[in-house]
């Protein structure tokens, strides 16, 4: 009897050590976004692989910087915007991803790099109030910036990310030339000057996705820039809002592994799992952000009506300008300071 | 201070002096836990903040975090906005708070207590909730605009939020109790016979107020105004929500610098400049105003 109990105890101990070997801590941004990720990606992948997943919320790459700099890394996987991940990678805060383990052969080109693996695609679009502007709203950034053709108040981003590209397109620069024009302080100033011109008509400089939805829902402004998923949610909530993917900026959120992550190898394995089409095709059920794995569109899980509204379908991708991460890692701090000068004028 | 109250003779003067020393030592011993706490939670972190602000992006000693503030015009403008907002909020709080505190102090005790509860009521609600409540009230299709337009007070919606006006409304509302409470305390402490005596000596009500009542309330007024001003300097949520992205205060810039720059120094330098410029302003103010009065030390 005694022998048996010792056996049981050691067996249990062995089992728990085996379990502990296969565990990862994932940090995301909370809210309906993390809930969607949890339901579509984390929990099903954990069930299928036996990897134990601990979910946390975090405040972004400054948390990772603090953990890495103090040598107290507790997070194995973090969810990040593509731009902040690129800057964190330059700073040396992230582990290089192993694409022998993670299969990206069916990924949309440009939605992964050495340090960050795309998880979902979202678009920065222009949206308008269908009650005041009408169903036929602006169809290009030039329209959005044209206050004679489309009178009414605007909202625009309070930060530089995703703010300059539209201004240049409105100023007549072809989408494919936007980043080469922006590759100098004069180019950045040209974009900012275009926003200066519109500034008297910009009632609000928004700072969050929730604010975009609220501004449209309450009719505070007639047009705004923002993230497509927020407007879909606002519309489902009764807001009179429409948007277009034409000339929109395609960007992605991604998964990264902080430098010195305690379970780096398991994290790599887990990322390989959640990148598979069988998980990614469930994400649009919970939030209208598109999969980064093209194969997810072919499993038949995504309803064609839903697919049409996702930013990463081939049709919608063709209309958009993909965000250039190289430009952001080279220019963002300088451009941000220049943008702030315009804001404080 | 204490020794002047006690009659001393030559005989026991030495004994009293040693007693005094002992008492001071005891007092110091009693306050040492607080001093150590202040040391740990205030002096050390602020010292660290100073140190970090001189560390550049490459990890070495550098003045780049300060040079940036001179080179870019936006920093100067942000500091100007911060101090301007704080001064205007303090001014508006005094304009609204002083008459209100005066009214409260003249009420019978029972009514004054009820009225004070209504002053304190906003304290029981989260700052975030109150800020968003103002957004709902003041926006284009908010309650105030809708009602005023249906009553025919104005035809077009007035822009009351997402600008300086909205920010000031929100901040004054949040800060008002901080001014009213010390002011009310100072006003109720005034002996009412003083005013009667002034009238008896022939002063008009106006003259009695300005020469007798008002000077006696200045300690409370200064204490309250100082508290409001200092708290305003660090405001974040209210300008971020009600300022529409156009009212940018230092705390908001600190957050954006933490996100933007690869080192803590860029944000720390802003904290240092805010701290130093606040101390300079207070020092200048103390040369014109009696600082003892501000802290209540001038009261008899």
C-alpha cells in the first residue's frame, strides 16, 4: 500500500514536470481582441498540443524592454503591432524566429519577418457617417482631404503611425511611391503640410480604437480615419457608418518572443501551431480582422459574406498599400516629433 | 517656540534647555519612520529620475534628452500649455470656489453639512467616469447642445469639447473640492464678531469684507490654490479625453516618449524639467506671497 502511494506520488511528480516543460505564457492586449485570440487560437492549440497556456495582458513593448533589461523575463510570447515589434527587434529585445519550425509557406507576403510572425491583418481606412455624408462617401484619400467636395468635420490620428501615407496619397503621390517620397525630412514635411491644410476641419485627433467607434456612433464627426474592425463593431452596434478599402493601409499584428524567454522552444512550437489555417480560419468569427495565412480562406470555415469584409482577401489586399516596417524603424521617432509640432501649433 | 510659553528663571534654564533637546530628539525619533519612507519612495526615485535623464540612447552620459527639448518647438509649447491650463484652472476654481465657500460658511451648520456633502459627492465617483460624463454632456449631439437647441438658445451646436474649453470644464469640476475644502475651513474659523465689530466702527459691508474677512481667508485660499495648481500640472486623463488630441500636456508627452524612444531618459528628462520649473515658480511665488500663510503657519 505504502509502495503504491509512493509510486503514485512519483508518477504525479513526473507528470507535472513533463507538463511544466510544455508551458508558455502569452501576453496580449485584453478586451474583445484577446478574447477572440483565446477562443480561436490559444485554447484550441493548447488542447491539441498539450502545451499549457497561461494568458496575461500587458502594456506593450515598454513592458518587454523592462523585463529584458532587468533580466526578469516571464513572458514567452507577446502580441504586438508590427511597427513596435520592428523597433523592439532593432533594440535587441526579441528572439529570432525559427522558420524551420514555423511554416509560413502559405502566408501573405510581408506579414512576417525575422522577429515577428503575423497573427491577423487589419486596415487603416477612411470611414464616413452615412447619415450626414450619404452612402456615396469618399472613395480615395484625395476625397477625404477635399473639404469642398465633402464638407464636414473630420477626425484624424493623434500619432504619426498611419497618418502620413494618406496625406501623401491625397497630395497626388501614387501609392507605390509613398514610402520613397517619405524617405526624407522634406517628404515627411510635405505630408504634414497636407494635414496642416486640413487641420481647421479636423475636430478631433483620436488616440484609440474605442474613440474612433465612439466618434462615429455619436455623430461627433462626419468622417474619420481608423481601423476597419472598429467600424464593423460600431455598425453592428447601430452606428451609421461605412468605409472603403480603396487606398487603405494594410498592417498586421504579430507574435514575438522576448529575448531570454523562459520557454523559448515551446513558444516556437506553439507559434507554429497557431499559424496553421485550421486555427486562423476561426478568428473572423470573433473579430473582423483577417488571417495572415492565405490557406485559411480555403478551408471553407470563413463565410463568403464575412470574407468580403476582411482586409486580407486577395481582392481587398490588391486595393491597399502595405505598411513599410523599414520606413517605421528608420523614421518613426523623427516623424513623430515633427508630427507633434503640427499638433501643438 | 515652546520655551517662550514657559516662564524660565536663571536657576532652571539649563535644565529646561536639556529637556528641550531631549524632546526634540524624541520628536525626531517619532518622525523617523515617515522620513525613511519619504526617503525610499520619494527622494531615491526622484534622484534616479535625474540620473536616467542624462543617459542617452547608447547608454552613456549624454545631454541629448535635453537638447531635443530645445531643438523641437513642440516641447516648449507643451510646457506652456501645461502651465497655462494649470493657471487657468486654478483661476477659474478661485472664481467659482470662493463665492461658493463663502455661501457655505454663512449657512446654518445643519444646511452647511448637507451642502458640503454635495461638494464632496464628485469625490466618490472615479475621475475617469466623470471625465467621460462630461464628454457625453458636452459633445456635438450631447445633452447640453440638444437641450439648448430645442429651447432655441442657439441654432448650431457649440463646440464645447475636444478643445481647451472642454478640458477646462472637466478639470475645474474635478479640482473644485480641493479649493473649497481648505477655504471653507479658513472661513468657518473666522470669529463672526470681527465683522460685527467692523460694522460697528462704521465700515460698509463691502469694506468690512475686503479689509477684515478676505485677508483672514488668504491662508486657506493660498493652500487650496497651491494644491489645485500642483495637481493640475500632472493631469493626464482629462486633457487626453476632453482635449480632442489638441491640448497636449507634459504627462501625455511623457507617455508618448516612453513608447517612442528606446531609452527611459527621453521621458525622465521631461519629468525633471517639469519638477524643476514647478519649484522655480513656487520659489518666485514665495517671494511675493507669504509662504507661512500658504501652509497655515500664519494663523493665530
